[in-house]
């Protein structure tokens, strides 16, 4: 018996048929092919997004996060500067670890602020957000005049 006959038996399509019948069925359908239909296979959608597309789609949210982080860092830097000046009033305090920790913190905050400003500049280079500040979605920048002033002063946008 062949595969076709075995398959018929497995599927219980032929109940109590003599062996000759299996061979007859097999002979009749040996050249059978499924009908050739036009099968429409959808093109594979490219669901991957490039980094640029992700940033473009979420640029406002990213900018809000960056602005908040810069604002926080500026406040921390001001507090560190205040502590540094307060400790520097007494000449003996300049040699303390608290003074140098405060100086180190201020330097760290400055570095972080400039990194965030560089990120804003890169987004500006790609998407020109600073030219669209009049748009409603970018009105949140009005809450951060110090940051916008610092952004303009650093002149990173031209690089």
C-alpha cells in the first residue's frame, strides 16, 4: 500500500472497503493537484523604526524630560555654588573635604548640563525645534527661560 492509502485509513475515510477499492481511489487521484489559486501574500511590513524616527515621534516628550533635568541640574549647581561660597568665607574651610566635595559637585553638574544642552542641540539640528517655538506643543519652553537663555548663549546650535 502507498502513502495515499495509508492516509485514507488513518482518516477513516474508507470504512470496510476492500483493498481493491483503496488502489482504485489511489489510481484515480494520483495526478491530483490542489487548485492553483492566486494567493495574495501581504508584503512584510517594516515595523522597525530607526533611531531618527523614534526621536522624531517622541521629540516633544524627550525635550520635556531634558528641560526638566537641566532645570534640576541648574538648581543643584546653584546650591553647590552657594555651599562652596559659604564654606569659602572662612579661609580654614577651604581645606575641608566638604568644600572640595561641593566644588566637585558643581563641576559635575556643569558637565551634565552641557551634555543635556548638546542633546537639545542635536535634536534642533535634526528637527529644527527652535524655529517652531511658537507652536502650541513647544509652549512648555516658556516655563524655562533660564534654560533657553543658556541654550542660546552656548551657541551649540550652529555646530
